[in-house]
C-alpha cells in the first residue's frame, strides 16, 4: 500500500486506498487487542492492575498514575465490555493516531510510507507490550505536529491527553512549549550542539544518578528495580538514525525548509537522549522512543530531494530496513494466540 505514494491517484482510487487502509488498521487493532495473555510479558500485570481498578475505582484518585488510562478502562468496564474490548480499543486508538501523524507530517505526501515505517518499528513494541506509552507517544507526536502548525488548542488538548496516559512524554515538554509560542527556524549549530552535548552528558549523568533517583517516576529505572544494562551505540537502529541525521545536518541542511528542520531536531533530540543515557537502557531507550515517530519521518525526508527512479530504490531500501525493525521487535513477544 505504501507504493501508492509514488503514483498519482484519482478520487475513486484514493477512496479505495483509504478504505483498505481503514480495514487494515481495524484488523491489526483487533489482532493486538484480542491476543492471549501468553503473547507478551506485560499482559498479566495489566490484568492485575485492571482487576484492582474493578474492585477499587478510587485508585484513580489515590494513585494518580496515568489517570487517562485508568479512567478509560473504568468507562469501558461500566459498559460491561471487559478487558479484551479495552485492549482492542487502546490498539485502535494508537493505530489511528499513528495514521493521523503520518497524514499530517508531510502534508499528506508519503503518508503511507511514513505509516508503514512507524508500524514496522512500533506496532509490536507499543500495541502489544507498552500499550500506555504507545498511545501516549502517538498522541504527543500528533500534538507536536499541530503545535508547530500553530493549532494551539488541539495541540494542548492532545498533549495533556498523552500525559494522562504516560508521563514519559514529558520529555517533549520543553520543545512543545517552545514551538507553542511560535515557529522557530532551527540553526545547524544547535542541531550539532545537541548531539555533541549528549556525548558530554554520557560522561556526567551516571555520576548524578543518585540525585536523579529522587524523582519518583524514574526512580525504579535507577534504583535497580528494573534490571538495566548499557545500550550499544552500534545497533542497526541507532547507526541508521545517527548516519541519516548527520548526513542531513552536514550535507542537506541548507536545502531543508523550516518544518523539515523541526522534524530533524525532534529526531536529533531522541538520538541525544539515547546517547546521554546509554549507560541505562531503561531510560535511554524509553526516552529515545518518545521521539521515535520523528525518526521514521526523518528517514523518509530524503524522498523530497530524489527523482522518481531514485525514490523507488530508496523505497526498497526503506522496506528492507522496516523488515529488520519488525523482525527485531518480534523477538519481544511469544507465539501468537487468541
């Protein structure tokens, strides 16, 4: 379906493509939502949490942990629809906002390819396992695009909704507030400075870990409650993003428009988080994933500067890369079962 981005389409063909795309999203939403508890590692923990909510709805106020997630479940439960419907609804919403982001990011150009890249990289990770942060990132990434377009009311509403599903998207807050004020043209200097600063922080941050652990939401990642390890900066995912970003900054930057520089900035920030926290995979990978949609858009950014034949070759390269992403994510789940 992503191939349709490279050919002109009349209205009827567009309608068929949109219909097929909608059916596909519904099918994949149900596939994620109706999975058996044995498929992913977090399912049983979610069942336990939702069971406690059924028995004690006041936990929404007393715990105040991801209240949007808890309130949505209580609404679903009040309708007598159960946890299977709830998981399917979360997956459908997540896929819907992935599609919304892909549609908005290049004003509709290459939307299918951007969605395909996001889907390949994050469908298993977000819609099967990290369902709260998956929906939160989809909402927050869409909010950032609306923020840059100065659609402030919708941007703020979506960002606050994202925060109610997972606090990880607070990593976007400084940039959300910056671009909420007005659109900025980001200089090449600041892009390079962010990456260079990340390597400096890589040396400083482990020394400050004890102070960072005072913040309750990140304390488990620093105290040992999560078994953290060092991130390899030689993974395919990191190296591809780093090489693309470096090439865009050093070679193509003067040709980029302001919006493309904004997309590149968001991806560079994600890279910087991964570098700076590479000593702690729980923090480094989680913070980098917050900006993951922008990584996928950044990988597709060169399409605008290629001729038709080069675009087809580039597309084939993206398909192979997406296959690597998807195959890698499959290692995180067990055999599928209803």
